[in-house]
């Protein structure tokens, strides 16, 4: 009887893991399908000055994570009380609605407003990671979050290709947003019908900390604080060049009729490499240590930005993007697994809400400063800067991050 109970419990967390991997896959398609052509979409909406395109694209891409950074702690704390599943459902349906509205935009200013609203109702990543981390055995966190990252990167692999091919087929970027809305709605339906959240994953209802109380709790969790810098720099570096890569690829590829497909392919190969490497890196982090895996991944990612900056043609650039993907995919799942080991299960929604804010702030500041930097210094210089930032992040990990034995600060008061 005891064996059957253990097997049932084992099946339960594994089932939630694979269902959430499917949800993450669908949402990654919805998030990434517009990335290859957002700058080109801004051009279609009437902006033709290259510097203005780069600057406006950076602002538009940055608004969603800025609003998400502001709201994530609130959604994260709410998920601990009302349930992580409910938060996943709320964010997926909101993203589905606002993605469809993006396809109706007639000016860059309308894009800005809708992207800001989309970010306000976000919180998908924090809720989904908290849901998975709350049911996974401690010793399998790296492995499990590695698979979540893998499903995300497979979606990132499919999304840009789907978006690029659809844009070339319809010759209209509006249609792509309508198509990708379907994937976000599919994620909502999967969560609604198949995810069964264990009741024990929620915090007691009577514990309702104020926002100030939540900040005090984070301040006491010294081990978690160093991870805010890791997550911010990681996302800042990625997003600082991503919004204007399509413009750079247009320069490398020349005036070809399949530009959107080429741009989508360049984004997709990074996801393909991540798909290959992430499960291995996640599994190894549980065995050789999260800090060591972060060091390896950040060093490799930093080095592979150099050939991108020096790329003489589109194919060298694509090959360098593949090499980047072999390392970059291991950073976020390893960092999130490390955070999970540092915090008690019933408070992970709250903690991941705050750490998601650090990630979203990086996603906001990256496109904004990256767009300005690309307009002033050039995209090649910004690619070199991105590589240097990854090396700086690696040095921070070696200096400030330590391996946790147990979540020794799980008794922190949250009142």
C-alpha cells in the first residue's frame, strides 16, 4: 500500500511537469513569433527613419516587461493564496486577448499602449515556475526546470519560424498576431482542463502579508538577493540586442524576398541549440552544482557574442547564434532551481514574483538602452557589449552566489 502511494505521488509531479511543459511551449510561441519582425512591423506602421525605428522598437519591446516588473510581486503573492493554476489561467487568457489586439494596431503609439496593458496582466512565468517548483522533489529541481526551459525554447524555435513564414506568406504583419493568439488560448485551455494543483502548495489563507512585509521578507533572505543581479543582467543582455537583430540581419542578408524567414531561422537556431543543451545542463546542475553550471553557461554565452559582432555575412551570424544557444538556455532554469532551493515551498509564488520582477526589469531596460546604444554606437558594438556583460555576470556569480545546502532561511517571517 505504501509503495502504491509513493508511485501515485511520483506520477502526480511528473504529470504536472509535462503538462506545464506543453503550456510553456504554447506560450513561448505566442511570445516569440513577433520577435523577428517587430522592428519591421514598426516600419510598416509608418516609421521609416532607421534610428527612429530602432528607438521606437526598443521602447515598445520594453513596455511590457516594465509593467510586468511592477505587477509581478502582487501576482506572485496572490498565487500563494489563490493558487498558481489560477494565476497561470489569468495570464494566458490576458496574453491571448492582448496579442490579438496588437494585430489591430494602426500606429506605433497604439502598440505601446497595448504592450503596456499586456505587461500589467502578465505574470505567467512566475506562476508557472512556482507551480512546478512547488510539486517537484528538491533534488529534481534543476532537471525539471531544465525541461520547462527546453519546452520554452522549442516554442521559441517554432515561434519565430511560424511568424516569419506567416509574414512572408500574408505580406502583412497584422495576421501573425491573430494566428499566435490561438496558441495562448490553447495554453489556457490545457491549464484549465488538465492541471491539478496540489492543495498543499498554497500558503495558509490567513497569511496575507502587505507589500512592505513582502519587501522585508526578501531583505532577510540574503541568499536570494544576489540572484536578483544574476537574473537582471541575464535578461538585460539578451534583450539589449534582440529587438534590432532583424535590422542587422537585413544588412547582412541584403535585399532578399524571404527576409522574414531568414530572420526567423536565425532566432530559431538559438532555440534548437538550447533544446539540445538545456536538459543536460539542468540535470548536471543537480549533480555538480548550480554555481558551476552558471559559470560555464555565462562564459560560453559571452564568448559566442564576439563572432556575432564580427560576422561578415548572415551564415556566420546564424552559426554564432547556434553556439550561443548551447549555453544561454542553461542560465535561467539553473538560476530558478537555485532560488527554489533557497526558499520554502509555500512561499515560492511570492519569491518568484519578486525574482520575475528582476527579469522583467532586465527585459525593459535591455531593449530601451540597447535601442539607444544601437542607434548611437551601432549594432556590432552592442553585440560586443552584450558579450562583455555576460562575462561580468559570471564574475558576479563567482563572487556573491553560494550553493545552498538546505533552504536555511525558510523560517523568515512574512508578516
